[in-house]
C-alpha cells in the first residue's frame, strides 16, 4: 500500500464533530493517522489504539517518551509504526528490545535544524548514523517543520542507492502547494486534521481532504479515471469500478461508495437498488495508480445480478458466516440448529468434542475435516453472541503487531490432562517457581490484555513464594533483586545535554523544556515569586485541614531534632573543641507533579527546611498543561515561606536551581524524589564544581518489606503490601512470613488478590507484583537477617512484641511498628519524613531529616598552655609529612612565648 500522507490528530481533543467539517469519522475514511504521545497522553494513545485498531493505520510520535517500555507497549498495542529520537533508536537496539524484523517499524525523527548547512553533508551524516546501527534493516526518517527542500531532495537522491523507505515530513506551511510538492517529491506529509476539510466551498482556506488521495495517484487512461477495486472489510473483492477526483471528494463528504461511471457520470452505489455501501476507507495501491475502496455492503450484494460479488457468491469463512446468520433467523423452534444458538451448554459440549477430535486426528484429510467442524461450531458461538468475522480478524491482526513474546505454556489443568509436566521439574508452579533469568516484563499502567500474565499465578494476583529452608541462597538473592532500571549511561547521555542547555540558556531554555514536556505553552515566565496570589490556593476546607494537621505534626517532630546547644569538649588542658550547626542558606526542593497532586512531598521537604531556618526555599514542580501549579502545592509553599516556585520538572528543573537563571535563584543543596532523569540530573550537578551544589541522596522506585508472624492480621498485611505496589510498575514489595502455616499464607494471598482487584490502579499493582516475592522463614532472627540485607525503604513490623524487634533493625529508611501503624501514616501525617533512601541505599543514607537542611561547623580555641600541650604532637606529624610551614606555624608561636612577647 502506497504511503502519501498521515492525518495528525490531537489525543486530548478527539471530537465526534469538528468545526471544519472534518471529524473523526471523516478521518477514518483516509485510514492513516498520526498521534503525538507524551508521558501524560500515553494512556489515551493506548486506548485510542485499542478502540480504533480496525479504523486506522496509526503512527505514534514517541520522541517525548522517557521510558522505552512505553514505546514497546504501543507497538504491542497495535501501532503500525513509531517515530523515535535518535537516542531512543540507539537504546532500543543496544538493549535488544526489538527483533530485527520489528526494527522496520521504527522511524527516526530529526528536528528541522538538520536542514541548516550543507544539505548533501547533512543528508549523508543522517543516513550514515542510522546505517551504523541498522545496516540491514530499512528504517524510515522524519524531518520536522520542513521549509528547506534541498535537504530532502538530496536525501531522496542518496537514498535511492541505499535501502531506505519513506521519508516523513511535517510542513512548516500547510498549504496546498507545499503539500503537493511534498507528495510529488515522494515524501509522506503529516497534515494536522485541523488544516483539512471535506467542504472546501465553505472552508476555502483549508486543504481539501480528497487532495490527500488524488495528488498522489496517477492515471494511464485518456479520460483520467482511476481504476478502483471495491472490497469488503475482509479484503474480499466485490467488483471493479472507476473513480475521479469528484467522486472521491463526494465519497468523503457522504461516507458512501461513490464512483465515476464511464457513461452516467457520478454513481452512488445502491441509490436505486437499495444495495448501498457504507464507506470504511480509501487506499492507494503500491504503485499509486489504482485505488481500493473498502466498504460495508448492504442489501443483496454488490453485483447487479444480486450476488455478493461480481465474481459470484462468497466462499469459505465469509460464506459460512452468512449461512449461520440466516440459520439463526430461520431455524424452526426446537430444531437442532435452534438449540445450538439457544442452549450454551450444548454448544460448549460440541466445541469441546470437536476440539478433542482435532487433537486426536493424525491424517491430513482428517485434520482438515475436524478443523472445519471446530470452526463451524466456534463460528456458531460467535454469531450467537453477535461477534462478526471482522471482530475475530481484529484480534488476529492485533496479535500480529506484538513485538514481545510471552511464555506459551498451557494452563496446569490442561497440561495435567495430557500428561505434560511443568517445566519447573514437575512441581506446583504456584509454590515453587524457578527464577526467570530473562528480564522481567512489567505490566503497563493501562488496561491490560486478557492474556497478559504479569503479576498472575494460576489466574490470581499473587507473589512468588520461596521457602528459605528449601531454596538455595543464590536463588533467594536473585528473587530479592530490585527491578532493573535503564542503564546509567543511557540516562546520562540524555540528561547531560539538557543540563548544558539550561546552564547556558537560562530562563529561555527552562521555558523551552516546560513547553515541550509539560505542554504549558502559555507560560512566559518559568517561575512564580512569593507572595503567591490567593486565587492559586483555592482549596476545599477539608483539604486545608488535612494539610494543616500534617504540617503541624511534621513541624513538631523535626523541631524536636534541633540541637539544644553547641557541643563543646576540652580534649586536653587548654584545648577546647566545639561543634555548632547552621542552616543551609538556600535550598531547592523538587516536588514531582504535573498531572499528579503531591502536597505530601512538598510538606516533607518544606517543613524541615523552614524549621531549620533556611533563608531561601525554592520549590520546583512541573506545571499542568494550562501553566498552573496544583493549588495544594502552592498552599504548602505559602505555609513554609517559600521564596518561589519554579515551573519545570525533570533534569531541567534540577539544573535551573543548581546554576540559577535571571529569574530563578541558585541554591546550595537540592533535595527531593523524582524519576531516573531527575536523579541523574542531581548526580551530574553535584559532581560539577562550578555548580557548587549538593544533593540529599540517590533515589529509586518505592518499596516496602513487611515482616508478619502468626499474630498478624492477613487483611492488614495485604493492604500494606498493596499501598506500595500501587506506586508504579517498577515498585517492589516483599513479605517475610515468619513460620506461617499454609492456611495462614493462603489467607494473606486471598486478601491480596481480593483487595488488588478492587483497586483502580489494579494493573499497576500487577506490574509491581510481577517482581515481588514472599520469603517463608523459621524465626524472627532469620527474618531480620534478610530485612537488613535488603535494606528496605519502608519496613513494617506486624509481629508479636514489635517494639522489641526494632532493636534488631540495622538497615531501613523508616520503620512502622505494630498492627496499627500502616506505612500510609508515614507518607502523610504522622510526622516522620517520607523522603527515604531506596534501592538498598538505606545501608549508607538516612532519610530526609532536620540535619539534611543544616551543616555543622567546628571550632578550636587554645590557650597558651593548650598550644604548649599539643605542640609537640603537631610539629612531629608535620615533620613526618614534610610540611614545614605547618610545623613553623606552631614553632614561631612557641618562640614568642619563650621570648616573653605577647
């Protein structure tokens, strides 16, 4: 099928009707759409693919997605091709995320800046970069905002000798002339739907939609008509006709099969006979010299002889479907046929009977006959349920788009029926699972497919179990590994150019990335300064009360951490050493946000900064697409006395606070959680001596470890595990069960399954459960051994006499003691801080506390006698180190003393 155009639609504004007369239904006639996918619209894109897979060939621009797995999920979800940035192409190939045959579904996207300079050199550079990674796979290229055709013309000439497919362009000017030039030069133009119309008389300033088809097609007939194949939704040819520019325009306007008769002019199929056609889509053939009209045929059929097609009646599956539909309507009451449609158990028995006979068949002719019988009864079930062949074909086509493969083992009840033992040495897979050495496939934070096994064991949401007395230590350590994160090198390569641009470009660069990633294009300043307008803090009274209670509890706990007086020690007579604390003057607090509302993080960072006495508090958080900040965060910023709110997220926000800009204050320390890009940004700026900034700690996905013994309430245990699992698919939860019986374990697992299924974020939970585990240990000492080894962010003790067990804790971010202390209270309102070390860093780091916002200064104060007492040791060590000036700084003073000089 020839590519000539893509119609770009806005995922946030999919309307059944449009001002320009070009709505989603009209777009479907053209079949080929382009959508831009951001982290915020990824779910809308997946839903669009799921809902419109049969209506559109969908191309997804994924250049703004940070997670490669999000790109893969779109390919799995039915995206025909995806546009990726060069770094994404490189990472996908290096991580082997796609098989070679699937790489051809990638299109590498370049900014319009590649048009600058020598076009031949640029073209060769672009093509050689791609070829270096995929020498044997034809990958498309895209250039944005084309207004300089020389580069594309040159690339077209060069690519003739290379094996390159289409070149996609977004035009700087969406005029008829620009579009016609793009298509005639062999490019695929991406045109916004808002620039098109099916009513050019009413909207003369817009591009007529039929030109998308007629510009790219050529005719070898003297009358200029285009040969046209008419097919149904299954691709079965109904007949041959001709089309003209006018008939195509009319077909798009009416949504009907409209053609050009060589004798009678415009011909609307079925207008007289009643055998009408509903237009599905129009496509060009591979050479762009013929058309395919895909239609839904109504009435007796396409042919004037009242047959389904001009080549006779339907055959095969399509014919059987028609027969079954007729039989369902006409079968006498009580007949065998009527019973098949009306008695589900009878039909179920027939399907199982035919499936069994097909499995037993060995001869070629017998297999064919039994397969036909099975298809007959399977299609009967479909017709009875109102399922059409196109619905089945939709699911078959969707499976063909998959780029990841899942384990294809049969379910246990069927494996056992035929004597097939489980691959894990024949044991029960629910209780003894051998660790999978492949990369864990995380569930998407989206509605899942029915056959996605992530987080499931035997159809239930359940964690894998390991009994430490029956499993070797290496297997247990593998099971406790955190979910793998993207390679540090990949992240750093993405983040470093962003930081460099912010450092050099200041406010303009910050705004550029806020416009790009947050879509807040209305913003003209990257910061809001205090005092914050009251209208930015409009909140329900109950929310204000909740924030105020949490604020006060956090303030009390952190205020109690103040040092009452400086430390002072006389280390020897006349030598007094002291230590005193001072607040860090300027702190930057990163609060993840955008579409999320996270006032708790603003409280956990802002309140201790205020209590410590930091003179300048700067909060950075991504704005919403309309440029505003969530009012809860503004309210917290007001309460803690923040100087300003930086309207940016990601590494760009970190860089803005680290280096400062014309309007954003430079800070001395940056604190707060964030994704891998935020963490990478913090690491980079903290290692840059020109920035002069420190950070709180490295960060990773959220995690919890629950230790439960026989006294624990199963419902409490399950709820604590799920409260962390719902954070994200990269979260991990661990249960250490202390000497629980099979019945007690089952009670916890039953609660986990039931509670998880009631959660709105069930699919995210399943992604986390996929790499979460239960360890069965014999006693509390063994449980604490594994807990200290794991060093969890959150440790929950649901055990008898939990307070005494706290003495055994060596490594943990925060501990929650006893049955009435859920982790949630620490996240919000108890008073302890929820900014904690993850990924095992609790072995080296503390969570955020008052000292995170202070620094300690030491002082020494010596009398003459004190200097005499310590001088010998000082001068001898200086002599050993051959630092003569150090030695003389003491000896000169001693000489002055001996000479009686003051």
